C-alpha cells in the first residue's frame, strides 16, 4: 500500500542570480545564473522523517528555503497535502510547515524577550486561551530543556545553543504538521543534542508530526529518520531507506560521504 505523502518536491530547480531579461534572450546572452538545486525530487511521508545529507554547498539549505518560499524556484513543484504551494517563483508558506534555520537567531526578535516572542505566536494565532499563554510558553521552553530564566532573556544574552532551542520551541508553538530543521543540533553540546533529538522523536510519535532534517551528522539521520536523501552538487546522488543507503550505498559519492562520516560527525 502506498504511504500518504504530506510534502513532495517534484523536479525542483533553483537558480541564484538575475534572470535574463527579454532583451538578453533576444541578444542570445548566456544565462549566467548558478543552479544550486538541479531536478531534485523526493517525498516526505505523513508522519515520516527524511534526512538530507551532503557536503557543504551541495544545495541542502536551498532545498529547504525553496520549500519555505525563500529561494527562487525556476521550475518544478512543491506540494503540501497534495496542493501545489509554489505558484510562481516563490512558495506560499502554510503555517503548518515550520522551519528552524541554520542560523538560529533569525527566528527570534532581538527587541523581544523569548517569552514575548513565543507568547506573540500563541496570542496572534489563538493557539491557546489568553490566560493560558504564559503557562504554554513555559511548557515549550521546558520541553527544549531551557532554564526558566530564559523566559525573560533577550537573544543577545543567550548562547548559540540556547537560541537554537528557543527557535525550536517557537516552531513547536505552531503545532506544525511538518517540522523542518537545518543543522538543528550543530550549536548544541552532546547532552542537549540528545535531549532535543529525543524530544523530536517523541513529538513525532505523539503528534504524528512529519520531519525533514538537514545535517552533516549521519548518526543523527540514522537515529531520527526513516529515509535519507544524499545530495551532491545540487542533484540527488541516492535516496531511500536509511539502512539501505547507509549500509549498502549504491552511488560512489554516497559511499565516499559515508566512509568519511566519522571525520565530519560533530
Ligand atoms: N543567496 C544566494 N545567492 C547566490 N548563491 C547562493 C545563495 N545561497 C546559496 N548559494 C550557493 O548555492 C549553493 C548551495 O548552497 P546551500 O546553502 O544550499 O548549501 P548547503 O548544502 O546548505 O551547504 P552547508 O552544508 O555549508 O550549509 C552554494 O554554492 C552557495 O554558494
Ligand atoms: Mg546549509
């Protein structure tokens, strides 16, 4: 039986740089844009977890940014729950897809405390009753193992790992159907990494949340994901079940990446 799909990326091409104008085309001027993602297709099953791996600059973050409407889609489709969400170059981002970026600071307003930032999400979208907002924020901060005082802290007074966890808490405030993480745990120490991974695993089990994770850490993909997608120079080198891809890689680049893994695991 076919597994239902929550998110699918179909033949996605993303190019950076200025599009050639009509005059450029008439003059047969060469298209000098850089193709960061080149005909990439994969599916995220409902309730499933997919890990995207590949060397630095291979286009992993660009795939995620295209899903979130933050990178220019040249061609191809992104479907959420069966509906195409990229109508033009940029995707409209449903609230039920939440992403935590490689640079965790971007999700937090520098002028607001973490408590205010997350409260705003809950209040604006009416996720909980007004008198329950503070309690829910504290619950979310506790879930990502942040100390209580962080409620009152500004991002500038927090460590990279704390900002990362606050960004995860903010994303979880939306009760997302799809949680997307770019190098989620790279700024965290090993103990907190395990806490955050266990939390995501547990949320996946309890809420049926689907996850799309980008990481350099292949162990993390093994621990968290059912399927792996290996990207190389913007193309998919190999994809499939995590065990198949990691234990019996078919592609030469996948083999090299996996063989080199102990050197790049953080
Ligand atoms: N805004 C941009 N303008 C032009 N080129 C870009 C832009 N963003 C990324 N690129 C280029 O696209 C390619 C893919 O970048 P991307 O950030 O997707 O790589 P990545 O696989 O996430 O790398 P890393 O593991 O280092 O985060 C790189 O060559 C990068 O230089
Ligand atoms: Mg990246």
